C-alpha cells in the first residue's frame, strides 16, 4: 500500500507531488494537534479536559478519514 503510494509519487508532476506531500502533512498535523489536546493536561486554554479529549478523538477520526480518502484517490491512478 505505502510502496504503491511512493512509486506513484516518483511519476507525478511537481504540482501533483506538492499536493501529495501537502496531503500527508495535513494528516500528520491533525494527528499532532489531537495528541496535544489529549496529552497536555495543563493547557493554557480554559476548556475542561473531557471536552478537549472529545475534540482530540474527533481530530483523530478525521485524520483517519482523510487518510482513507487520500489513499483511495491515489489507488485510482
């Protein structure tokens, strides 16, 4: 699966490569932000921890959804 993505990466135009890297970066960014919301308990935001935990879980689910869409769009090509 990942090997196929990187083989396609080599065959793309510079614009398509940029969008590929940007897509991967955004998935990683959502996961990092979710981790920050879940792990950092003394966050300087006045939001209860249970709400931050729920928001972090939603971000993780959204990151997996984006990865699924990202992966399926590159399988078609």
